[in-house]
C-alpha cells in the first residue's frame, strides 16, 4: 500500500494545528486501511523530506498530497524536491475544486451573508502566476454560486492585498464580507481579521469534504 503523506505549511496556532489534523483524521476514518502520515514544509516537524524518506525505506512508496490550496514555492520546491530525492510522487494541491467552493458558500451562510453584501475572497497568495489562476477559478465558482459581487484579495505575493480589496469593495457602500479561502486559523487568517471587513467567515477546515478532495488527489496520483 502506498503511503499518503498529507503535507501542510505548519503553524504555531493551536487551533490551526487541530484544524489540519482534522483533515487527516477524516481521511483515516474514510480509508482505515490506508497508511496516512503528517508532514510539514515549515514551522512544525516532521519535515516532508524526512517523512517521505521513512515511507519509502525498504522499498515502499509514497504520494505526498499538499494540504495547500494552490501551487507555489512549497509545492514546486519543497515538496517536489522531497519526492524527487526518494522516487516518490506528489499530487496537485487541493484547489481549485468545486467542493472547496461549496464549503466557502456554507461558511459565508454561517457568517450571515446578506444578498447586498460585497464579498472579498481572501487567499494566502503567491508569486507563482498559476496560484492566482487557481484562486480566480475559485472566485468565479463562488460568484456563480451566490448572488453577491466577488473580488479577490491576497495575504502576500500578489495584489491587491486583502485590506486594499476590502477598501475598494467598501467604496460601493454596504457591508463587506470576507470569505476566508484558507484551510485553518493561523497567521494569514489573523491578518484577514484585521483587514477592515464587517464580517470574516471561518476557514475551510474542519469539514469532511476536504478529506474527499485529499483522497481524490491521492488516488489520481497512484
């Protein structure tokens, strides 16, 4: 059986750690026969390279599923190098995916989204153009799913920033609601909470649909 390595960024935030663990817990519950291991590219240990090396020791195999919403440095460099060194495989990141859009819709409903609210989709951001393309696909899906006007703001690596996107949305009048396109609480979500919106939705995790996305990425990479 090929090991599934769920690799996230890593965070110092206890709630963020618990949210990421919930994804892999749901994966294990859905596929109890599967060897599921956790790894990180920053902040926490074990590092992804060490987990992959252990998984393939003795002739085993591994697929690293990035618990990340789009491509970027961590996918293209950290994870790519870890799997190349050991002859393992890497799946695409979780986004874009229609199930992520569905979770966003639910989070906005839970936050009390009204029909005349302006929505800013807040993503972590990356200098990789493919990351922006992925976020734009999610924003388009969200705009199709709700009646509100949807724009995008980034935490880093791309423009406009979340505060600038909130300020621009504010010019139209009415409330501004931020849809947190983030997996878990942590540094970026804290910055989103400070961006000046009237309402900020909760991150995506925990949600059992995330495990479905992870397993689809894993299965497609076998």
